[in-house]
C-alpha cells in the first residue's frame, strides 16, 4: 500500500491512459494494444483501495465509452467490475510474486474484455473469435514494468 | 460495501445502456462528454503533428522546389480540367432547367483533418477536427481526393466521428457509371473490399466498372465515385452474383478530408424525411 497518494500524478496518469487508448500505437496492431485504462484502474485500486473504488472506476469507464463510441455504460461496467474484483483480492494480491500478479492481471482484464465483448455482440458487434483477449495478455505482460514505473513516480513526487 | 456499490453501478449501467441503445436519449450527454474530452483527442494527435513539423524542418530547398514544380504542373492539368468542367456544369444545369428539375449540382465543402482513428480494431471509424461549431450535422458525407469515405455519425462541439464505407454496418446506394445500374454497396469490415449485393446474374456489370453514389436514400450526394468493381464471381444456380469492389477513397491513408454540405433546399440528411421526399418525387 502506498503511504502517500499524489493526486496530480493520479490525474496525469488517467489523462495519459486516455490518450494512449486512442493514439500512439501502430495502426494495424490495434488488436494487441494493452488496455491502458484497465491497467490504471487496476493499479490505483490495488495501491490505494481506501481511496479509489468501484464508483470512480465506473466514471473512468464512461469516458472510455465516449472515446470508443460504445454504448454508454458498457466499458463503465467493465471497469467497475475490475475495481470490485481488485478490492476483494487486494490483500492476497500483495503477497503474490510477479508471475502470479501478472496472471491475476490477465484474468481480471480478461473478465473485463469478455464482459465488454459480450455486451458489444448483444448490440450487433462483429465476432472475431478469441482475439479480443489479446489486450488482456499484453497488459499482463507489461504489468511488472508498468507497476514499478508508477511506484517510482509516486515515490519521487508523492 | 463494495458489493453494494457494484450492485448500484450495475443497475445504473443497465439503465444507461438501454437508454442509449434502445431509445437514443443520451446523444447530448455523449456529445458533452466528447467536447470535454477534446484535449485528449488533441494530445493524441499532437505527436503526429510534431513529427510532421520536424520532417518539415529537414526538407532541403531542392526538394521543396521540386515539389513546388510538380504541384504547379498538376495545378495546370487540373485547371484545364476545371475549365472543361465549368462549361459542362453550366450545360448540365441548363439541361436540368429545361427538364424542369429543381436540383442543381452545387455542393459546398469544407476541408477537415483526421485527428484520430477508432481505438476499436473491429470498427472502421475516424475522428475529424470539425464539429457542431462548424455547422456539421449527423449524416453528412465525407470525401477524400479520390472518392467517398463515409458519413458523420456523431458530432461534438469541435470534433466529429465518421463511419467509413468499409465498416461492416455501413451501406451506400450506388450506380454503375457506364449504364446506371443501381445496387447497394456494403462494407465488409476489411478496408480493401466492399460487397455489391443483390445484383441479378443477368445484369450488365464488368470488372473495372466505376460505382458512384446514386443519391437515392437522400443521405449521400449524387455522383461521387465510391468504388471500382474488382471481382465478379458467378455461381451457377445462385440468383445473385457475388461482386467485390475496391473503395476509391484511401480509407486508411488520407489525412485531409472534405465534409460535404447538402445544397440548400435539397434533401436533408435526415433519413426519414428524405424517404418521404423521394416518394414525393418518384
């Protein structure tokens, strides 16, 4: 758990993740882009479960809905679900070694992707097999780097 | 406690999704949020603009001179064509007037820049930097230098979202330039191919035929090139031929696009209104 939470860092990280969600990734490789906002929600609920939770994740998800032009509420629900699951397991999660943490990231973001994909399909999206799970995998792979980087920034500036 | 909140959030989300999807009540909310998110779009586009600017710093004088000369040559060719076009357009309008048709060919366009592409790899959408403050409305057609690209599906104050013709939920009414054969062109979800559907196997259509928007349906203006027939596959026993077409517009390359404003007094981009108008005309 972080001793100090730097709110400016929090705001900046959210803006950065929103920008990364729509840009700065080679066109044609969009399938493999990590779910940046999901990672941010995961990180902040994991590090500061007392301050950030379901409602706040829902609000961020709503912004992602606007950016992705999905029906309002779809990504919001997915993000709230991530936050809820992190809140239920964060004490155990802290004890886990890196590989196991990565696995949890994969599972939680995978659940989020499945829910979002399911809802999109209900409203007539196209089915592309299991490739919608790629973002969960790439997110899990960059989780150690991402979390160490964020911890360092927090420690320096928090 | 988190469980209670999750329950609350699930109920609110379900209500939002139903209101948005079934009753279409949330367009103002979405538009307001999108306007608030304009800095995000701007930041997302900033690196590309910066790299363009850096690339501009390092072009040599010779390159610029060469480009300038090429552009001048091209301008000359286009001007010659425009001269011919002006004569043709006036002749065309004259003929239309003689036939008592009220519809004159003049579309107003504004130039816009693509600031972002849709982050969802399964939907073909782009975001352009013109919005309601420039007078854009849902349903307007978007062109690039080569042909029809798509239509505006959402507007915020300063940006708009454009659905491309290649999206699997998109359809354009088209006609073959050579003989006026009408058909519907569907997107396939692949930016290089479109499907021409419900063409009977006796229809006169060949590979290489140019398909232009027919203006039926009232959403797209008439006469803009959309695609070129690339493959015709006649299956014996099938009532329709399967026809593939290649979009004329460079859907995933163009950075500058044109937004077409419908001529005054012409069909509005509202689908319901235009349908009734067409029945009235026909």
